[in-house]
């Protein structure tokens, strides 16, 4: 115990000298990705061992992705980030920690997998919820977190908005009207995605939960007894899960090579298979076909195409007094 | 329990009724605010059997969280004791300019929300903070590691010992110490033979409170921890994490461990009291 205490103290104080042939990297990630990376990391560790003869430990830190970005700016020694918001890596790039052309460093704009806002309904779908239209009906209770604090909910807002634009031939006023109706059906706005899940699944409030498709699959599995059913709307917004090497830290610690290899690994067939099994959509067509049951057809639009990019969305929709504030009447 | 009966003239029947009503109210409140929730934690933790409970406690991350929390408590306690006694002694025995100000500063952490303490340390020691660049140049890691957690815990637990010891020292006055001095005792002898025995209960009580707080601190630690699993997660952080990960049994198991640590501290206090008496 005493030696362990001393070792741990030394480690914590950063005094221990690195052991030869041993790599360690810290993956700082978004809140709900723990199970996913806990499954991916051992696969990478084995691969890295085979390729280089070196062992690697991957430490994980999970939290709201904006909070995590803030911690990295203040010195949390992340080697790589795997986030669910492009804007949070942009913040690191502005702070000089991540290369400013980070989106070109890896394929698919540095997003190894993607997801979309999708629905989860109660057993037998008693309210017949099949698409966004059904959420605006009277007497339907919709659950999603507060878009002011949750990136997950911002995607829900954008998806509902994009659907209404598509249906009304781009009529902004009609789209805002529609989104307002959906928001009026939300009885509680939780802080984050997991809290909304608890409201829906644990407390039994609401007829439909809207969250990332990657999460709906996991919840349906976790609460198998409740026989929750996944529903994929006809149209949704593509949500990227961007990754980047935190160049400044990695070069400092001499982990640039293993960090890049770790993120490259996320694009490999093995990793993509793990991702797809956990309901994350991947670009590899063969693997998508393998897990076709996980991924019903959906028309996906991007924030760039419909809203002209994140900067514009931020300015027009989410800024103080933006469109979100006008439809978000029951906050 | 025999209620202390005041002379008959002073205790008409209604008053006794009121007495029982108040006692009943106090018991009911204690039951529902303190006892039932604590028992419920244990019950939920054990709801899926002892094996599942043990398995959750022995999960490497939870085990590490228990160790880290104990380490933080063990490191902060002696510092709190020394600084607390020194501060109380200084304020009780001497008058000097700034004495009132010192007292206020010592009590400041009581009135400041722990989250502010965390953010202050972030702004001071962070990479973008005041001391950040100098610390980075010297390769000293404070935030997102044990030193940062210990520092904020010290901030939050700082006032307890001094706050408990000070009133006692002031009430007792310095006559005994002066007597010892005239009899030729050295400074250390006076402290060990006179001062310390006089304040030992207050000191113990302060230590218990400080430790309980150090073990349970959440807000300040959450800001400076960085939430690296198996490295900088203290037990309270781990409980929240397990709860958010929808691992209810794990969360309650960890919570019951924290409760257990608190109970052990209380039992220790009682034992020491009984022995020294």
C-alpha cells in the first residue's frame, strides 16, 4: 500500500520518468461516449502492440464537450479530442492548441462517424409517432434537453426546423411556427442528453424522446423491459462527431505519432464495425450494409447546406434574441 | 427516555402536549430527512445482491476513486490541523493590526460557494491563467492532477479547525499558559502539556468536520479534476458519473462507501473520546 501510495503520488505530481516502450495518451471526449471508447480502446492497444511492439494505455475523460474544451484550454493534457460539436474543436484551434486546418487532417472532414436526431417511443407506439409532424399534434408530450445548454438539443431544434423548411418550400415563417408548436409540447427541458433520457425512461414522462440515433439504440437495449421502440424520421440533420490531435500537447509529450495512429484507427474496418454495432453511422458502405438493421433509411441534410454553416447558425438562431428565443416560449 | 419535568406549576397539561408534539416533529423530520435516505442508499446498493455490490465496489475506477478520496483526506488533515491551531493561537493570544481581517479571511471559504473556489484556481493556475505560463515552463502540474484537488479541498476545509478551536481558546484565556511560563516551561512544553490538552475536543471535532467535508467535496473538485477516469475522479465525482451512466446500482454502491467512510470517521471520534476520557 505504501509503495502504491508513493508511486501514485509521484505519478500524480508528474515526477515519474516514462517507462520505456510504453505509450500513454489521454482521449478527452463528450459525455455519453464512455461505453463506446471503452470498447474501442483495447482493440487499438492490441493493434498498436502488433505494429510497433509498444504497449499503450488510453485514458478517458468525459463531460459536456464545451466544458471539456474549456478544461483543455486551461491545461488538461489531452492528446486527442473526440467531440460531438465542431465548434468546440474550433475553440481549441483558436487557442492555438489544435492545427487550424484540423478538418483536413482526417477523412470525411475529420469525422469518423456520424449520427442524427431520432425518436424513441413507448411500447407499441400508442401515439403513432412516425415523423416530425406528429410531434406538433395536440396531446403529444415531447422530451428533449434544453437547447441553450445541450448540443444534442440544438441538433433536434435544427432537424425540426430543416424538416419544416423542406415541407414548406423554404418558408421561414412556417418553419418557425412549426418548431414553436413542437417546443410547446415539451413538459420539461433538462440540462443534458442523459438527464432527458432519465426523465423519459426512469421517470416515465413523455410520449417520445428525441436524441442522437446512437443513443436511442443504447437506451432501448438498457431499458429492454420497457420495450421502447426506435423511430427514424423521414428527414434529419447530419450530426458530425469530429476528432483532432491536440498538436501542442502531443508534441510536448512526444505522443504525436501514437495520437495520429489512434485517430486513424477510428477509420479502420475493425473500429468502424464497433461504431456501427453501437448505432453510430459510418461512411464505409460494406459495414453499413452489415448493420443495415441499425440504420433505417433517412434523408440527411447538413448544417452547411440548409443553414449556411455553424457561424451563421450561431448568429441567426442561437445568439441572444435569435430565432431560438422567439420559438422557445415555455422555457 | 424520561423528559425533564419542570415543577408542576410551570408545566400545565397543554405545555406537556406541546412538548410531545415538538419531540414527535423533531423525530419525524430526522427520520425522513436523514435516516430514511441513508438507509435507502444502502438498500438500493444491495438490491441486486451482495455479489453485485462487491463487484461494483471493486470495479477498478471506483476502487481508485476511493483511494484518491482517502489520499486527499490524509494529505489535507495535517495541514488543516497545523494551520488551524496556529491561526487560532495567533488570534486568541495576541493583538496585532489586521487581527480582525485575518479572522475574516479564515472564515471566507464558509461564505464562498465551492464552485467559485474551483474557478479561481482555474483562472490562477490554468494554462491561460496568471501563473500558468510560469508553471508550464517549470513543468509543474497543478490542475487536473492531485495537487489541484488537494489545493481546492484545503480551501474549502480551511476554516473548520480554527473555527472550532478559537472560541474555546478565547474562553479559557491564557492564565494556565502564563502559569506554566512562570514555572519555567519551554514553548513546546507549554503547547504539549497545557494548550493541546485544553483544546483537544475542539480540535478533534474540527478535524472530523474538515475530514467529512474533504471526503464529500464535489463542486470545487469537479472544476479542477479534469475527470480523467481512474486518475482524477474522486468518490463524489465517480458517484455522479456512475449515476449519469445509468449505472444506478454502481452509483448507490459508491455512495454507500462514501457514507461508510463518514460513519467510520464518526465512530473513530467516539472511540478516541471514550479512551481519552
